[in-house]
């Protein structure tokens, strides 16, 4: 009797420990995601400060060049006025002043070219900063959305429950959310498969083929590969692409010869070969 009394509290303690672990794991993931979001925010702040400093340097250079251009323009105007006054003093002096004016005009053209180059560099820096800010904002938004998303097993189980209950639209949205937040997990292949199954049930055979292909291309060794190959073949036949559909059904028979899917593929091939009762082979 005493042993039984000690045994009951021990079971209760074990049950509490098991129930606490998932909550702790979820909390740990949330802390990690929040840390990543804060790191991204710090990085964006540092980049903005660096950009502002570079913009200040570029603005000073442009202001200096503008001042130089104004001074050269004023000097040219002054020389032109002097030239007009001295035209009567002789051709030699006029030629000397003309040479000086030409030299100043060349300097002015050089300053204009430098100013245009600096302006282009400034535009390039601004464009790069905007692109980088947009990219950082998108990354930050994705991290924040992931932090707010339900845990993967909860989201998947909810979607599967609604699918089995016949709530196809809701299940499609939940499976799509799962693939948005957790595209690389083992259950991602199953999510694509069930999305394809909803498409198939609704008569959207083009969408079904697309999602079955996602399973076959990205999860070829998953537990939904054989079923996806079979249903892709059936979808292609529904679309009128009999040649491709028959080829896919034959692939199922060859690749999974002892599976239930292979049996269904053989039956479909038999019906296609002998339509009706005693029909001619196609």
C-alpha cells in the first residue's frame, strides 16, 4: 500500500515535466527570433549612420566644386569685360587675354565634368542605400512574421485536421502558411501533397499537377512520392494529356512495383487500353 502511495506522485511529476518541455522549447525559439530581429535593427541603424556620413562628405565636395565654378565664372566675366576695354590697345594684348579666357573656360568644363561625376556617384549611393534598406526591411518583416507564426507541428496538425474534416479552403490556407514559414521541414512535402489533393478534389488539375511536382522534385524519397506520381498521372489524363499521363502511370508501376499505387496505376492503364467491354486496344 505504501509503495502505491509513493508511485502516484511520481507519475504526476513525470506528466508535468513532459507538458512543460514544449512550452520551454517554443519560448526558446521566440527568444532566438527576437534576438535576430534586434540584431537586424542594430545593423540597419549602423548602416544609416554610415550612409549619412558619406552623404555629408559628398555634399561638401559638391559645395566646394560649385564654389570653384562660381569663382571661375566670375573671373571669366571680369576678363571678358577687360577684353572689351582693351580691344583698342593692340592685337597682341587681346590675344593674350583670349588665351587666358580659353584656359579658364577649359577649367570650367573640367569642373562641370567633375560635378556631374560626383552627382552620379551620389545618385548611385542613394539608390544602393534604398535597395539595401528595402532588403533589410523585407528580412526583418520575415523574421517578425516567423516569430509570430504558430509552431510547425501545431500549424501542420491544424491543417491536417481541417483537411480530414472536409474544410478544404481553410486547410489549403493553413498548408500554404506552413510552407511559407517552414518550407524546408520534413513535413513540407506532405503539405504540398495535401494542397494538390485539394486541387484535385476541386477539379483544378493544373494546380494539382504543379503541387504534385513540388513533392516529386523536392521530396523524391518522401512518403508521399508514390501517391504524388500516381495522382499526377491521373491529373494529366484529366487535362487531356493522355500520352504524358500514361507515361507517368507506367513510371509508377516501374518505380514502385509492389505498392498500392502501382496496383491502381495498372488498373487505370488497363481501362485506357480496353475502354468499355471488349473495346479495341488503343
